[in-house]
């Protein structure tokens, strides 16, 4: 089993991401980028600085080149990255 981590699903979150990252304890952080096909955007990936901010805070980044099919696909992927703690 992999170590516990905080997984953040993001798309164009440069404005809010620093606040979210600043509230986390010292832990492994993974930011999963990308838009959904159902909500077409100019780019299927963040181009507002989200990924650069995540890296600057030391987060691991999962980049995409195509939009996620839907929210379920992206969230299922996120759940597979780290154990879910309850």
C-alpha cells in the first residue's frame, strides 16, 4: 500500500490552490489536472499557472493532454493514487 496522501483534483485553480495547499499538514500532495469532456474548454489542461504553483509547493503533478471523459473517470483515477482514510 502506498503512503497516505492528499489528492487534489484541479482545473484552472491558480487563484485558490495556494490557500488549499497552505492549509495542509506536511504530507505527500498530488494534484491531478484536467477538464471534463462534458464541459468543453479552450484547453483540456490548466494554463493559468495551477501546475506551476503546485510544483512550487512541492506537490506531485499529474498532467493531461486530453480532457477526462467525465467526473467519475477523474475521481476514480484520483482514488487509485493513495489510500482513502476514513
